[in-house]
C-alpha cells in the first residue's frame, strides 16, 4: 500500500498538473515527431504526465518491497517494449508502423509503473534514434504508456471478471491498448491542428485515418506474442504472495 | 491441443499477417505513419515549421543500426528475464 503521505502527495500533484496544463491552453481550443507539436501543447502534455510518473515510481517501489521478483517482471516488461517498439512492420494499408508492447507490463504489474518504462524507451528513441522527440515526450508518454497501459489493464480486468479465457483477455487487452494509443496520438494532433472546416473532430478523423488502419494488423501480431509470453510465464512463482491477478488488481 | 502446438500456430498466424503486405503490395515502399502524420500537419496547418530538431542528426543507415541495436538489446534482456522466470518453481508444485 502507498502510505497516506504518498497518496496525498500524488493526489495534490494530479490536481496541480491538470490545472497548469489547462492554463497553458488559453486560446487554442506512433509518436509525434520532434518539433511537430506547438509549444503550448508540449508543455501541457509534459505537465500532465508528471503525476503519473511519480505514481508509477511509488507503485514500483511498493511492489519491489512486497515481491522480490517485481523488478524481474519490470525488466521483462521494459525489454518487451524495447523489442516491440523497435520493429517497424509494414501493413496492408501500404504504410508501416510499430506496435507498443505496453500491455504485457500493464497486466503483470498494473498500469502505473508503465509510465516509467514509457519514459525510458521514448527517451532512448528520441535521443539516439531521432524517433519521436524530446519536445513531444510528454504527449508520447501519455498516449503510449498512460492511456495504452490503463486501457490494457482495464480491458484485462473487465474480461477476467466476465470469466473470459485468460488468453482472450490478454489478446483483447493488447489489441485495444494499441488502438487506444494511436487514437490518443490522433487526438493530440487533432487538438493541436484543428481542421479549418470541420474543427478538432475533422482533424481527429483525418489523423485516425493515418494511424488506425495501419495499426490493426500490428495490434493483432502484438496480441499473439503477448499471449504466448503471458501464458508461458503465468505458471511460475514470480508474482509474490498475492498471485498474478492480485498483483495487477492490487490497489496499493 | 498441447501448448507447443498452440504457440506454433500463433507464430505462424503472426508471420502470415506480417508477410501479407509484402506479397499483396510487392515492391511497394512502406512509408512510416509518423511521416504521413507530418504530411497531414502540413495540409491542416499550411507553412508549419517544426520548432525543434532532433538532438542527433543521424543518417538513415545509422538509424537502422540503432533500431537494430535497440531490438538486440531488448531481446537479450527479454531472454535473460524469461530464463530467470522459467527457472523458478511452478506454482502448482508448491
């Protein structure tokens, strides 16, 4: 469990960051490339992700204290994101993109620690690969490691509650996590570049047409590999005293 | 169906999905969706100039090399972690 002090600190940080982020948007009502998001939006998304990063750090600290194998699972989840996001795959839509790899860790460790993994991977790609960017880091962490992680976790828990088979819950969680990531990227771009005629929604639809169709086959492929790894490790004693489901659902 | 057969079927299905675009579209050059998004930004906001550049200006070859390095680094750590996890006792054995 997070201590009362930590909980209250994180709560205050959430309120503050949203207030600051909104205040930078006075008049403007994959990964986004360096310099391709206006400054105000870069600052807003950068501020919004701060409390998630702090929460992720605290949760990871608690998990490593409670389960000696939590760090091993964290390393596994991070390595998976590293591999998956390095593999650009072609799609039948005629373009290429990559999957995110976030869902596996979100299911194994819960969604919060994935923000730290997102930060590590996206920083590496922004600095060394000229992929994504430092200025768009906040927006990219938000879409991939926060929305993607919470969607994966939410879908997995919901389907488990509905007594769906484990493999199906993991597959759909991964698939929808991918789609949600790119829908969020489209929204981030749509908000920043509203269409002259049809506004934010028109721009959102245009950006979704770029990202979403290409992503479908990649999300299916990632779903298959995530199921294989998940099914392979779930029977081993690495999830601490509370077990796998409880690790993921644990409200620390 | 035993689990090895299921894994094999899963991998085959994934490989087919990856191979289909190459077969259907032949020598087509697959542009990245990030580049297409940049084009879309150009359409929606005419004359937009990015206000920051990547800290490292790297060539396409170097970028390919770094992506491979990332995949190899990730795969090595992934393999190590999977090895560590599967060397632990199974839950039903306890």
